[in-house]
């Protein structure tokens, strides 16, 4: 069995399962119970303005 066939077999089986598990973990990460403060801070970050709408001198 060549290296190519070995790597292809790995990618077709365990590699795909690992990618799906990583995708699901990253999608569900913000919904964990301890993330509420981080999510709230991130969603309001775009509204933070140090100059409060005034032009810098």
C-alpha cells in the first residue's frame, strides 16, 4: 500500500470525522454557558467609540 493510498484512506474516514467534529465544536462554542460575558462584550464592541462621535483635534 502506497503512502498516497494510506493518506487517502485516512482522509476518507478519520479525517472527515475529525473535520465534522471540529466544525460542530466551533459552531457550538459561543453557546456554552460560560461564554455569555464574552459574547455580550463582542456583540457590543462595534458600538464602542472612544471619541463619542467627536472629531480628533
